C-alpha cells in the first residue's frame, strides 16, 4: 500500500495543482492534486471542469498509491540474467544513456530501420507520448510504427463515413430521449458519460444496451440486446431495413446532406429482422422494437464504443452504425447523432510537435504494432527489410497487451534483440529489457491532453518533483539525442515549449495556465445542415475513396474470422474486455485494486459450463491452436450461451501459468484500419 504522508503539524507548504488524467479513457478528467511539503497527498476530480464535475474513477482516485508505490522504478537498471528472468542491477543514468546511445548508433550506422519504437497510450499526452520521442526517431530514421492496437478500425470507419473522428457533443446526451449504448460498458470505461445517461434517464429517456456481455451497464438499462460478437453491422442493417419499410426517414436530410442513399437503401432492404436475428443470435421482435423506438423518438443518440470494432468487420460495422443518424435526421438536434470519438475536432499541430521533416526525405518502412509477435521473429528479406535488431518501448506493455502473446514473448526473448524499456514498474515487457529507464508519472511532468469523449484541451502541470531518479520520457529522448550528435535546436526545447507548440494560437495558453482546461468551439449541432468534413461535405454512405482502393464503397456485414459455433474443435467465441478496476494492463499492480478483482477469471454461461463439468471457482484451461491459458471459472449469465468472457488485462506473470488471455488472440487484422481482432477468437474450455 502507499505510505501515509500525514504531517504532525500544519504543512509549511500546502498547494493545489491542476493536471489531467493521462490514461486511455474518453473522459480525460481534470485533476486537482493536493501537495503538502512537496508530497502529493490527494488526487481529486476538478469540480470546476464540467465533464469531470469533481468525480474520478476508482482507479485514478488512487493515483498517489501509484506514484509512491514501493515497487516503483527509481533508477536505471541493467540486465544481468537471461531475457525474461527479471534480473537486473542498478546503474547510473550516464552509464545507461551512454550504453544505449552506443548500441543504437551502431545499429543505425548499418540500417536505422532495424530500430523500432513501440508505444501507445500508456499516456495520452501530446508531449510525453509522441512529442520529443517522435522527433528522436524521425531524426534517427528508425522504422515507423503503425499504432493500431485499440481504435484504428473504428477510426477508419468513422472517417470514411463522417469525414473524421467527430460526432455529437457529449454533454447533450443528457437531453436525449433515447440513448443506445452500442458496445459501451460506460460504468467501467466511460463513467462521466454514464452520469449524463442517468440524467437523461431521470428526465424520461429510454436506455438500450447492445453488448454480447450482460455488463454492469446493461443491467441498468431498460433493454439489453445480447448479440453475438462481430454481428453489429447485421443489426445496424436490420434497423435500416425497418426505417425504410416503415418510412421512419428524414427524406429532406437524406437528399440534402448524404451521398449514396439509393445504394445503401437497396443493401439495407436485404436485411430483414429475421435474417439479422439469425446472424446476431437475438429475437427478431427485439430488433423491430428497437427500430421503432429509434425511428420515432426525437432526439435519439448513439454512444458507440471501441469493443465492437475489434473483429474482422469492425471498420464496416462502425460505418454502418455511423450511417444511422443521417437516415432519421437525428443530426438536426444537438442531442441527436452518434459519438464514437471526438478527437478529430482538435486542431493539433502534429508536424510542429513531431517534426517529420527530420526524416529529411527518407521513407522508412512501417511495422504494425498489432503484428509485433510475427515481426520480431521475421528474418531480413527484400519485402520486409532488415530484421528488427532493437526495440525501444515506452508507454506500452506489449507482452501483456499485444495479440498472440506466445510469439510476442518469443520475440522479446531473443538474446540478439537489444531492448530498452521506459517504465514506472517492472512489467512483463520490462522483464525482457536489456535496460530499464525509470519514467515519471503524471504528477511529475508537464503535458498537454486532448480527449476522445469531450471537446476540452487539458494542461497537466507537474505537482511534485520526480520521485527518486525518474525522468520524463521527453528528457530521456533529449539526452539520447545529444549523445547521438543530433544538434538541431528542436531537441533543446522544453516540455513547456512543446505544450505551447501543440496548438499554436488556436488555444488560449493563459486560460490553460489559469483554469487547467480550455474548450474548443464546436457547434452545438455540428451536422444539422450537413457540412461533414468529408470530401463531398455530406455523410458518405458510399465512399468513393474506398471504391478507388478496390474496396466496397458501401458498408457491409463481414462475418468474423472465427464466429461462435463454426468450429467443432473450438466452438466458443471469446471476448476479452477490461476488468472493471484495470485499464489495459495499467493499475494491475496496485494492491487495493487487485484485491477487488482478486484473480484472472473466465465468465462462462451455465449452459456451456454444465456439459463441460465446470463450476464457479474451478481452474479451467481455455485453449485454441495458438495456445492455452489457465484461470478460474465464473459460471454466470453475464456471458451469453456460446460466448465466454476473459476479463483482462492481467500481467502475464500474475497468471496461473505465466500467461494471460492474449495467449489465445490472433494477429489477423480488421477490414479497415489494420487493427487487431481481439474479440474475434474461437476457443474451447476444459475443467482442470
């Protein structure tokens, strides 16, 4: 547990510092950290920031426990045992940075593409994420990383339909009369949206949840459509079918502000509720009732989330759902439309932050982070380029979070792979490093944050000095740049300078300093008169860009690679949403949260458990051709028949046999966006 910091006297120095939650969550809360005598004693939600409203989730409210954790990494570590053994010895910063720069420099002299950065959203910050790090790797000429592991299929689907990652403003959900929570367990992953949904419910709104699992959110909605994984597009088309048949359409909106309506109408008419019911595994009357509610209720809003796009047809599914508000003219109302992500509204000057000009005309290859397991084991070839000789990991834990993790572990176990990990704790990935560099937490550095669930920019100011010898990511990459002889002035810019560059004069910097946040000027009903950020300015049911690439210009339902019941050997579909008290693999090592989650579990429906002789609390083996994973069973109707739920993401070394649920997931990619298919995974389960 975190040590207690309770001075016996009144603190000589007591202050409150404004910051921002750095984690991969749509809420991007504004934080207030209370500091006494240089020690952070409390982290709270900012009551003056409307989206936060003074409330934090159970995870981030324990942020001091994370910052002062007894297992926090506070000095550089050099490997002294075999890869993966977790055996290290302390070293000085100069020793570590000198050795790393020498090794990277030697590899870069042969071919800098043999060096790969690997990062994602361990922090969502523009500065400690891909700010100075991107400058460093661009100047080096390293391989580029295609960052796909969470949201790229849905982002592509939204972009090819609405023109970008844009949608309705989240605060107006409170005025909606019908809210469809599509693939969103908001209580777990979008708490502040749930507060808005509850406000709407108190005003008479109907809440409908679409999810293969009976989540905490589904239990509190009026209706739950418990569809099979990967069937969302089929359901969306059946809703369109009913809207057409019953003429619950806004013909004026369709004529003025959409492109490709006649072709989409023809495709929708092939999807009767009966056909969709067979595909989705739910009763046809449920589909009809939802269609009628959506077609006749004004205003109606859809909160879409990313779970539904982690399947083969995830991009097309996001496209199909994103089409729905234009059929009914829901966009005319500020409380109508759809929201998957609001991140496209932010005018971030990424070129100023990341400096792609430092490539100086070079065009390095791109490696998809979702296929890291295969790519670390891939030999040099004319098609692939050089074998990966070095990986620098920051803001990520690929051994826990990447698919088909047996291959990921085998790749990182290569003795000839030089691995540097910037981390706060000794994760599964850090165990495989040659050097571990201790990184600061959010309370210890400058950063600037956008959001994907609201439309405010948030500034994070350091509340305390770095604990021990920890350093910000930005500082580490600056110091490596110096050692490699990179003398461009951009490597000398401070974190505060980077924060100022991110938006230029598009955001009031003085307001950020004073309040901790500044709001974007987004119209209340942004698409009431069309003006979508597409090439045509319309909602594009038919995408000319996709057609030019030889793809279907219309959305369609694409069945899963591994649908439930399709394989006699592996008849169960498995999805792996986050456990309520974890966020990806972050917070797994906090004892207070781990005590709530207890241990890795697999939820299984009684109808699937009984013939397998499985009871709650029993150890089970979950397996397919990619591997096996042992955990405890929880027999529950939260799981629907034919679908098991492997709650994640536990660190591998905390599992019963040193693995986690990603031992079973595949490296196949989605239809659009080259994303992973975590929820497109067939397994079977045996009692142990």
